[in-house]
């Protein structure tokens, strides 16, 4: 598969590019919403504490681990207090994203015995 952002070769089942960190969308997966319809929301499925970093990662199409590492580094290099306060404010202000709807798999014919 070719990355849609940096045009480098990555594995076929990758969700994110190894080189630039952009999210990859396959034809069978949910398509990327138009820019006007994206909302900044906390993640309901990929959260370690409150889903704030995963929400920022979804909004900016980045890898959540990369956003978490950058947030931790900025917190420690700017003094611990501002990073924690901004995280708590984002936790209170950002709405929680709805849980994804699980689709039932198609029934498969039973194997003959």
C-alpha cells in the first residue's frame, strides 16, 4: 500500500504511515469525513486516561502514540503545571465521541461434516 500523504510504501494492513504518521484509510474502512464535518472530541475507544490525546490525534490524522509522547515532552519541558492544567481543561471541554456501532458479520454457510 502507498501512503496517501508521503507516497512511501507501507504494509497493506497499516492504520498509520511509518514515515509521516498520517492515518491511512482503506476502501473497506470508514472513509475520512470532509474537513467541515470533523469535530474535536475525546476518543471513546483509544484512551489511556481520558482520551484527550487520541482525540487530538484523530482530529489531526496522527498516530495517538506520537501525540502522547509530544504531550508528555511538552508537559515536562514547559513545567509540569501548564501541561496538566491544559489536559484537565481539554478533558472537561471536549465532548466524548460516540462509541462505534458494531456491525453483525454476514452469516457463513456451515461446513459439511
